[in-house]
C-alpha cells in the first residue's frame, strides 16, 4: 500500500512541477532557518548548565541602594567567600574569582598573550570543568600553580601533556614563574565567562597594592558558592541579606544568591527587579524560527488546496472505486511527508554550507551534531510535525470531497476554501511586515547609538595598554609620541570608557540631605586627559602641572555630579571623597562611559597615576597607518619584551553593542527570508489564479480589454490582502518594538515614515511577484485561452 502511495506521489510531483518546486524550495528554506535557529537556541540554553552539580551553584550578588536607585551587581568584598564558608553551614564550597586580566606568557621562543582570572582553591570544585590532567582537590592551592585550558596549552607548548612544566608570566609586577598543575578540556568550557588560564586568588590577594580587598566596604571580585544538597536557596538568600552590614556598619548592600545556571539568560536587573535578559532574545528567535516554518507550511497548504479542483476528480474516481476517507488522508499526508523528507535533506546540506557565515553573524561556534542521537530524534520530530502540519488541511479537505459535487463540477466554487487561502496569505504577510518593521527600528536604534554624541571624540582615538616597562617609562613614552607630527596628545587613565570600572558611594558635600547617597564613577587620570579624549570643559579649568594642589586636592565633576551636589547649595565648590575635601576646579560636559542602555551617571576625575594602565593617544594624521607605525616604533624601543597591541576607541564602543548588532543582522536576514518564502507562495497562487481565469482573460482580450485592466483582474485581490496585512503587521511590529526600545535609556522615536517605507518594500516585492504571472497571462493568445477546458 505504501509503495502505491509513493508511486502516486511521484506521479503527482511530475505533473505539477511548479507547485512541487515551490513546496520543496519553500519547506527547505523554512527547515534551514529552523535548524540554524534551533542550534543557536540549544547552545544558548546549555550555557552554564552542562557541568556536574550545576544546580547547586549560586552567584553571590548585591543590591546596592543609592537614593531612589538600586544597582544590582555581582561584585563583592574580597573576603566574602572565606567568611561565608566559615560561618554558614549551608555552604559546601565558596570561591572568589577576579575579572579577566591579560598577561604575556613566555615558553621557549613563544610569546603569547593570554586572558585569565585569579580564583580561590574551591573554584574548580564548584565549576567542575572536565580535566585532561591534574588533581582537582589540589589545584589552585599553592601560589606557584597555574591551570591552563587545552587551547592555551597548545599555543604555548604545542601539546597538552605539560603537567609540572614551568611557564613564565610577565606583567607590570615583573616576571613570575609557575608550574602547570592542570589542563581544562576545551569541550567542557560551556560557560559564558571565558578564560585561558587560572591563577590562585591568594597570589592576587597578597599583592601589596591589593590591600583594599581586605576591607568589607570595598567590592571588586566575584563570589560563587555551592550549597549543600538539602539547603533551600530562597531561605538561604533571605538569611544572608545583612551579612555584609553585620561586618561593616556603613554598607548599603543587601546580599542574596542567584543560580549560576540562570545568570547568562536571566541575570539582568533594573532598580532591584529582575528582568528577562537574554532569554527575551532567545524567545524572540524561537518565535521567528517557528513562524518561518509555519509560513513555509502555509505555502504548502495554499498551493495544495489551490490545486484541489484538478485533484478533486482523482479523489472522486478513487472514491467511486471504493477508497475510503482514511486511505485518502494517508495518501495526501504521505505526499506531504515525502516532500518534507526531501526538504529536510536539502536543508541539512544548506545548514552545513552556511554554518560558517551564520557563526560569524551570531558570534558562536555552532556545529552540526551528526553523532548526537538527540539531534536526529529532534530533527525527525520536526520533519514529522512539518509534514503533518503542511499536509493536514489539504488531506482532510480533499478527502472530504463529495463524489456528486465533483462530477457536477460544483467543486471549484467553494468559498470557504478561497477564504481560508486568503487568510493564510494574510497571516504570512502580517509576519513578514512585522519582522521588516522590527528590522527597520532595530537598525535605526543601533545606528543612533553608534553615532550619538558621546561627550568625547572616539574617532582618531586609540587605546594602548601600558604594560611591562611602559608604566615606569610613561613620561618618556608620552613626550616622544607628542613630538611626532601625526600625534596631537597623549594621556592615561585607570578607566577605559567601556562601562563601569571603579565607583564609590563615599561622597558627601555641604547641604547633602541626611540618609541620601549616590554612586559616583571614579576616574583616576593624568594631565591632558580631557584634551586627549576630547571631553569638553563647560566651566572652570583643567588640571595643570603648574598648580601643585591639582595633584592632591582638586577634582573635576561631570554635569550630572555637579547638578547633584549643588541642588540644595548652589554655592558649593568643594566635595568630600573618601573623607578628603577636594576643590571643584572644573565641570565637564556629560560623557557616556556606558552604553545607551544606561543613563549618564555622576562621575568625578582626580589626578592619580596609580593603576593608570590605559594610554589614550589622539591621532591628527590623515594616514592612520603611518601614525600607528610611529607609535609601534617608540613602543618597541621602550618596551621590547611585549608585543605592540592597540584598540580603536570607535571599535571598542561598537563592541558594547555587539549583541544588539547581531540581533539587527539576524533579524534583517530572517525577515528577508520570511518575505522570500511568502512570495514563493504568492508566485504559486498567482499562477493558479491566472490559470483559473484563463478563459475570462481570453474573452476580455477578444472584447478589447487593455493589458492594464487584465492585470487588475488578477492583482486586485492580492493588493487587498497585502494592504490589510501591512496594517496588521505594522501594529504588531510597533507593539513589539516599543517593548524592545524600552531597554535603552536613550532611544529613537517610532517615526511615521517607518510604516510607509516598509509598506513600499512589501508592495514592490509582492506585486512584482504577482506581476510575473499576471503579465504572462495578459499577453497569452486569447484563442488558446477560449479553447481551454
């Protein structure tokens, strides 16, 4: 029986070649998009969830209260982990770990820069990454130990069998030697916080300049814990709320824990309230993938039912011959499943060919898991779902055809079928319009953010890390560079203008309301910082070497900070920071040191070369390459051990919007794909309508109708459908984008021209598609049209 179904199916494919091709191509594109999005969603959902015991791992967080604002941060005191492990019975393991830090590693003639962290001895007991070598219980227990990832070991040694090998690290602290005591398999690095090496936290904690880590009032590193199996995380979180306050009276931090496995997708807060975070993007693309697949299925349904008039006689003959309804349903579903199967094979080939491009767009390293049984099981389920969805309506509709209506030629007038078909086309173009509207809004918002006045001049500004011997030789480096004609100014700072770095709430002023507090960003800078970076001074004066007091008792505030401290006392000209009274010598224009997702926060600048490892260089040459070559020459002469590296500040700023740019690009391509698949269906339907109206068109031509009037006969119903879909899709797109734009503190308005622009694009593409078949029909021989039966 099944063999017979296949024969009939292949015979039908050959008879209706255009319909077969459109269905095959449309389903292939739909499955291709669904597989790519599915692979992306899979790796997103697996991030931070694939390690043993991940359900019991929690990040320790703080809600910090400043005035009417609540900042939720992962930074904690440097002594928190040890205190929690000692005092809280629910804690099995606790570890502190730092931010990523880049250092130069030397092994033989190889010099490689690697980025890594300092972490407590329990870190690898909490995050149980699979080890290629090493004893997990002893790793990070000695200050002379280092743990490498598999890829970094290969970079340095060319192999992974390097246990107890010695490695040299060169940093601003000088040269240090370490013994390799463990290698982490790359395959197990399923977390979003990447690193190349791990050094013991004790080494970092004991450095003389890190004495601030010992104080409960200071935050910096992260703390992660593993709770005992019987511990209630919510009850535990409530019990530690005042853990820091009990040890530091001036603290304004509410401590709590959050599941580490949820940090990547859900770890976003606003005013102390958890937001959706990245899971919103995952849901969005899951919806897009599903809708693209549904649109491809709609094409199948539409074209199959459109051909129902021709298939109806086949159904009538088969029913007269004794076929029952179930056998006819099986026949039509088998055709649908067969096309879906072929589409699935083509989609897999297309996925394999396009994965490198998709990985570049998505910023992932996705692979087609050909050896994963779960993948194949899921793939088969998608194929079956797609085949049944695509073939369900045609199968049940055609199998219900009455034999009498077939032979009386009453079948073609079924208004319900025509209405359903129009409804499905409407649904397709509603989604296409919504996606295109969303793409336009996202594109405009990202462009707005990237080209907004930041309060400093990011173009022609580069950032060079001061490492090795350069911090000590900075003045020589600066003077030699500024003597070059292509370089206008050089300065340094502790801050890289790429997000929050160092901040304090220990700021007070005359007239400050009791109990009020605010979080100020701290910029430790050197002379000429404002000039080099391009920050405008609105009033007062810049720091000057001619005034000795500027280096010890002067401060420059941004507008936001100045407005805050003069709100109740306009005559204020001093501010107390960390119990030191400083004179306000200038007020700088507000400048963005975070993305446009956040508002400008109060900030102050003081002269302090401590930890100023970011060197800003302003280029005034028309030849950037020549200027970079000059900088590299001076750098190599003064700091020959380290390779010369630099960053363009405009590119650094753009990186803050990396996720948004990826969202923009993916939405753009998937919206175009949606339109393409929708127009494929429109092409098939217009061909069917033209075929149905062949005799009418022939008669009209004989009676002298113009080509335009004949085109209007075919096009008018599609124009109506597309018009309605644009109205509905625009409303849906507006609603979705208003929600998305709310994530930006500085955002565009939904401009009136977005909808006409999208409407024009949709109309142009849709009508061009219909016009192909309409024009062909309008210019056909009327004699042949009238003779057609």
